[in-house]
C-alpha cells in the first residue's frame, strides 16, 4: 500500500485556491447534508415497515398465526423507533 500526501491547497475550477481548512469545512457540511438525507430515507423505511406490519397483523387467515403475531408485536416497536429517530433528527437539525 502506498502513502500519498494531501496537498495544502486544492484549486476548484476557476476559483481561488481552497485551503485545507476550507475544504474540511465544505466536506463536513456535505457529510452532514448526506446524513440528513439518509436519515429521512431511514424514517421513511420505518414508516413503510409500520404500515406493512399493520397490514399483516390485520390480514386475517391469509397469513400464518405466527407471522401475524410477530407483525402485531413489532408494530409498536417500529413506531417507537421512528418517533425516537424523528426526535433525534429534529434536535440535530
């Protein structure tokens, strides 16, 4: 494995050179924005899982008793997880 050094300044298309500190701030901001987007995807997946669990839990004889029971018990846990993630995401805003 080879080791390479990072340049102290990076030039971005027809702009003044970006210092290492500026680049780090920009990359951190991009990472935070990506994390917010990813968190939204996670919340939406939890919502979909809640809906699916509710559908299966109330699906009657079409689903096996064990599957319905697990879906019935999992629903409230999914809701709690979603509410917690939403609260944490709002705080980190």
